[in-house]
């Protein structure tokens, strides 16, 4: 049903210099749709994990649309994210939308309390509809940003940050772009929101609104990924992960209309900073998704060691222990952040900010080290393996079968498949999801260090030390 819901939309998409008429069945795009579909399938296979009771519509809903009612809700969300990482081995694209609806709950409430606006009710009306129809929401936070030393209103081109260009009785018109949007094309709706703190001069940039992904004036330009053309080749071995992939699009908004019912912030610049930091509290803990991918790559590394006949070597076992230690360290900080969640005035719970930032900061590093160890165990064949076509060729095929054998009991094809999977996750298409998304998604490493600096309460810690050392504290 989800896949069908993406068909027949008049959505404007460009890929490799061509407008794509039927993105759903495009060989490069389809794996990303399959990964998102896994979030629907899991809700049927394991409803305790992937659905929750919504008091808003008095029905069970997909957990990706559920309002967080307790720390336990966030913990189950993390377990679900790890499970989906294990199933897909890639980014399944739905968490940024969930974290968007979570942050909007408290932000719309807080703006209404201060300004007497009606954003919260509008938001609840939208959410009811999203829950009823099990919709996907893409998160449009990151602007192209132009010159990083300049604020939105100081840029040479005002459109480098998305902004309101016109207000009418019926709604607003926006112009600009949102970059790196995960699952942009696979979403039903896109939520645009500010990416940084804003001053009074940036009033038109303080806008939050919900827009159909195929609205008039929207153009998606598909982000290409390393080795993406393998999706067009015959066979499935060289693809590494033939079924699942991630997706990012650059989304252009040219004079796009948003009716007032779908506007959740317009000009309240003082809430932009809070919106970003609350969003990142949720989203940086969501990066436990990468521990599911870590489970896949640890499994792949252990399997190739088996196939090579090296599994009993002590250094191999130790490297698998090291990979597991790193992976579980990520998980522990994410899940701790969920257990430590606190209730906000709107009634929703929010992840502990410090621990969420620690989780994401671990994610900016540990998957790289885990990948290095997986490549170590894989051996050089991971990058010198001939193509699937050479395995099928009448002359080269038998030669490859003879000389690329590992353990005699293991088919050479199995060895090739595992090597291609490690290649896919550490150098190929899903290295986007496992590595670079881990580095930059939800903010580059420095963004976490800034938040950690703000939350680390160093003065209090100095006092602990001074008291024990016998130094008088005024
Ligand atoms: C795979 C992937 C998926 C993503 N998904 C989403 C999504 O779904 N929705 C969304 O909204 N965003 C998404 N993002 C965007 C992500 O949040 C940004 O990539 C991140 O915030 C960094 O921004 P940038 O890419 O523009 O890098 P840049 O801002 O260009 O940063 C590059 C480097 O410059 C440094 N830098 C930047 N500005 C300054 C400054 N003023 N002073 C000093 N140093 C600076 C940074 O610390 C970094 O080291 C995604 C990113 C990736 C890679
Ligand atoms: S990177 Fe992880 S948290 Fe973000 S959308 Fe992808 S799977 Fe979800």
C-alpha cells in the first residue's frame, strides 16, 4: 500500500540530468523505497515494537507517528530503530520525520503560550490525519547556507536560507531550498523548519510549515551515491545489498504555497534556537539506528573470517569483541538518553540532551573504526574481486571458482556476496548511511561539541573537586 501511495503523484524529480517520470520503479531509487517500506512491514510483523496506541485517534498507529508519552516510548523507539537497521543495513529514512512531529508538539505549545497563537491545535489536526493515513514526513531542516560566516539575512542571495516571500489571507508563499533531505522523494509530506538560531532581522526565515512532497513549485534533485550505477547492472551480487538503500534529495521550493492550517511558526525568531536543540535531542539519540547496521557489519566480518578459515585466530576474535564494544557503546548512550527523558510543559517527553549528544558524537567516530576492522577481516579481495559477469563467463568463471576459494566447504559465491556487502557498507552506496550520514547527519561533530559544552556544567564540577581538595567555595 505504501509503495502504491507513491505512484501517480505529479512529483518533479531529476536524476542524472533527466526528469524521472516514474521514480517508484526506477532501479536506482527503488531500494530506498524498499527500506522505508520496511517500517510498514515491521508494524505488521511486530506490532508491540513498531506500533503504539494513539489517544489522539483512539487507534494503534505506526510508532513513527506516535507522540512520546513516557521514557519507555523512547526506549522502544530505539529498539525499533536498531531492529530496522538489522533488517535493511541502511538508512530507513523515517526517523527524522518522527523527531519532527515530536519537537513540534512542544514548540507549537510554547509559542502559543507566549503569543496566543493557535499553532498547537493546527499541529494536532495535521497529526491526526497523518496517523490515520500512516503518512511519511520528510524533515527539511538544513538550508544550503551559502557563506557559513553570514546569517540568513546577510547572504548575497536571500534564498540560500528558506524564507517567506509573501503572506495572504489564505496562507504563505516560501522560497529557498532544503539540502540532504533523507527520503525527500519517498515522503508524503515535507516539514520545513529553521536550521539555526535567528535574530529579529531574520524574521521571514523563522518559518515552520508542512507541504505535500509533490506540491506545485517543488523540485527534487536526487543525490547520487558511490557505486549507484551498479543498480542498473544485471545480477545482484555486485550490488552488495540489492534490496535496500538510502536516499537524499536537494529540494527546491519556488514560490510554494502553504495554507495557514499547515503553518506552525511564522516570525517567532526567539523559538528557532530551541526548536533546533530540542529536535537534535530527539534525533541524535535516534542515531542508535547505526547500531543495527553495526550488527550487520559485525556479522559480515565474522562470516568472512569463517569463510576464510580464520575464525579461530585470537586476533580475529579480539577484533570482533572490539567492534561489538564500540557498537554497544553507541547503543548504551542512546538508550540511556531515552531512559533519562523528561516531561515538557506540552506533555511530551524529550530525550536527555547531554546523553543524546554523546550518542551522536560516538556515532561520528565508531562506525569508521568498526568499518576499518571489517575491512581488515575481509582481506584485500573486498576491493579486487572481479565482477559477477566474470564469474558467469565460460572462460573466467571456472578460473575464479578455482582460485577464489576460501574454505572448501563454502561456495565461492557466498564469499563474494559477503565481501560485496562489506564493500557496500564501507565504500559503496550504503557507506552513505553507515559512514557519512553518521558523521554529518543530525549535525556535524562540532555541533555536538557545542551542545556538550553548553550542558557540561563545568563550574559545578569544579566545586566538587574544590570541596574534596579542601578549597573554600564562596
Ligand atoms: C546523509 C545525510 C542525511 C541527512 N539528512 C537530513 C535530513 O533528513 N534533514 C535535514 O534537514 N538535514 C539532513 N542532513 C543534513 C545535516 O544535518 C548536515 O549535513 C549537517 O548539519 C552539516 O551541514 P552541512 O552539510 O551544510 O555542512 P557544512 O555546514 O558545510 O559543514 C562542513 C564543516 O564546516 C564546519 N562549519 C560549518 N559552519 C561553520 C561555521 N559557521 N563556523 C565554523 N565551522 C563551520 C562544520 O563544523 C563542518 O566541519 C543530512 C546530512 C547527510 C550527510
Ligand atoms: S540516519 Fe538513522 S535516524 Fe536518521 S532517518 Fe536514517 S535510519 Fe533514521
